[in-house]
C-alpha cells in the first residue's frame, strides 16, 4: 500500500475525506457534503455528514481515552502538543495553500494563520508546568485545604469558517494540556483544513481517542454533538443565533458552555488623532479576511472637525484595494466572501443602508470578476445610530461612518449595541484614552492600533458576544474545574 503524505493528499484531485475517531480514519456514511472553492465555485473535496450514532462513537472514544490522558503528567501531554505543532510547521505551505483555496483567504494571511496556530499550540504547552491550585488554611485546627485544578473531561469544539485552522488549536491546545480529550466539528464551509490537520496529527503518537474529528452540517452533526449527554463542556465559536441555540441544547444536560460569538466593533476617531494611522489601522481591520473577522472595526464614530479629512483618507485606501482569486493572484488585500449566502447577506446589508438614508461613497455592489463570491470594498457615510448597518454584524468589506460631537457621545453610541466583543479609539490625549478604557463596555479595547488579539490576553465578549473567553491563563482555566480537598490534622 502506498503511503499518501498530506502534501500529496491535497494536491490530488478532489477526494472524499474521512472522520478521525479513536485514532482511526473511519468509513464514511451514505451522505457526503461538497466543499467548494469560494473564488471559483469549483469542487475541492467532500466530507461526511456524521449522524448521531457516529457522534456517539466519537464522544465515547473521547471519554474512554480521557482517564489515562488525565493521569499523564502535564509535561508529557505538552510533549504531544509540541509534536503536533512541529508537524504543522513541516507542512506550513500546504496547509496555507489549502486555507487559501477553501476559505478564500489571501496567501499571506493564510500563512500567518498556520504559523500563529503552531505558536499557539506551543504557548499552551508551556502552561504544563504552571497549572496552579491553591493551599488554604482551614477553619479547623491543623486542617489544610487544597484547591485542585482538574480537567472538565470531554470537550466538544464547534468551529466557524473564518479562522478555521487557528480555531482548532484555540479549542484543542488548552483542552489537552489541562487533561481533557476533545471532539472537534469544523464548519461545513471550510472543513478540509481540519481533516488535513487530523492526517498530520495521526502521524504523531498521540494516544487514540484524545483528539477526534467529525464533519457535517450544524443542524445534523453539530446538533448531535451539542446535545450529547457525554460531553462535559461545549466550546463554540460562531454566530449569536447558533450560540443561543447551542446553549438551549446544552441546558437539557446541564453541559457547560463557552461561547465566542459575533461582534460589531466600534472605532472612535477623535479630532486630535493621527488620522493617517487611524485610517490605515481601521482600513486594515476592515479588509482583513474580506471583513469576515469577529473583532474587527465594523462601525466608525468620527469627531465632526476631522470627519471630511478622515473620509478622504479612507476613500483613497478603499479605492486602492486589490481583490480577486487568492489561489492564483499574489499581492492582494482581500479575496472573496466565503459563500453565496455570505455575499447575499453583505449585499442586503448595503442595500438596506441605502434605503435607510446612508450614502455609499465607493463600492456598494457585488464585484463582477466572472466567478466567485466577490463584493466591492464599500465605504458608507451619513450613517446614524438606528440604521441596521450600525447595529447588525455585516461580516464583509463594508465600513459605515457616523459623525459625532465629542467623546461622550461616541462612547454612548459605541456601548448602545447588543454586541460587546472589541472596540478601539484613536487619540493623542491620554485622558481621553483612559476615559474610553474605563467606560467602553467591551471585552477588549485597542488604543491607537488595529484590533488583533495576543495569545496571552483574554478574548471574551460582553452582552451577546459571548460567555466565557479564550487565550492566556484565564482562557486555559475555562477548561478546568476546581476540586476542594479538606485534610484533617
Ligand atoms: P455559525 O453559527 O453559522 O456556525 C458555526 C458552527 O456552528 C458551524 O460549525 C456550524 O455547523 C455549527 N452549527 C450551526 N447550527 C448548529 C446547530 N443547530 N447545532 C450545533 N451546531 C451548529 O457561524 P459561522 O457563519 O460559521 O461563523 C461566523 C460567525 O462567527 C460570526 O458571527 C462571527 O462574528 C463569529 N465568530 C466569533 C469569534 C469570536 O471569537 N467571538 C471568532 C470567529 C467568528
């Protein structure tokens, strides 16, 4: 039998990929799902629709493996994680190429995603020697109390399509280093990179059942996984509607949830800001990943005296945007939207903004490139508070701007949102920046820089943007629970 290396596996013609359960690639069921290249609409491969019975097999495999995995010293678990990150680095070019073709990301960003993912796994592995408990004095004489930090058990990770590769690591690495096992369900829009991840992971000696991958649609395999009573924690990244639904499914079994949901990040530009810096950072934040990033600036509040100058700078940047098919073109700012549905959602949002009285300064329609789901980079002015374009997540290369009279008004408008993930402010005034830091009700605030979180921070949303968070020490401990032990003297 010839061994197919992952590199060959992807350079082949479209093929059927197989779930990875209990250390084996399993036989597929009857139904397969097509995965398309969003820049061309061509078939890239097919993945299985995993039914409830197969989901059950995966959860049981994770449960079976968890006992022995938890008993390993954390530093040994970290060793396995480092073998996985080394595999990713060995295959970094193929992995990035697959993300380009499958999600429509430009090549440079896809490469950043792969490299950041390997670094993230190593960063989480470093926590192995730093997972802390506590020793407390007791109310009784000579008694000691121990607060032990334990794994929650079996984790289900349900992923979106916008950073499909990195999000595997954001779920898997902290789960595994703290002694949990995991079942991952990638988005049906962009699952192939997760299947390639599993093929690389299978080349390491990670014990069977510790990492399991199942494919399928949300309402079938996602639903079966989220409602499985054998899951101890669901860590989900995706839309508010799905997050709310998953929470209802979890409630039936009282399964814990960690939810990273949508955003409508405000950017505030004050009259004393470095306007070039602000325009460039907000532009970068808007076109990165074709505007499909939960934490990037989606609405701008600009102080009246600098409104026109700011709009001129933004317009110049939007006009110079290069976009197209990233699998054949280099040096692009952005690729296509992920799907026809994504394209239609963005088009509807811009049409509604027009109907509600906003002005489209540049862009404002689907881009005619002959094929693929492309939308023109779009700048909108004259937006007002009640317009949908200032309230609903657009998830595309569309930037609406509203004029404001002062910081207090900008902060009030920024906070008047059902979302509370990230926010940003551009100013040279330290007092204004500190007022924003105090009064903005968001999980993150970026001052004079674009929105992009660091792995040692804590990425967490307020209001409908989520429950719990990810990254750093606080994100790691979301995968643990505290066990109190009383030792009588
Ligand atoms: P989505 O909610 O449509 O899908 C996410 C995942 O949920 C997919 O794997 C899907 O199959 C699954 N799913 C759908 N219905 C389900 C159901 N009934 N039961 C169980 N699972 C189900 O989201 P998407 O379109 O893939 O991703 C875009 C959204 O994700 C945006 O709103 C974006 O803001 C958000 N997002 C948030 C963060 C964050 O860190 N807060 C990061 C990335 C993306």
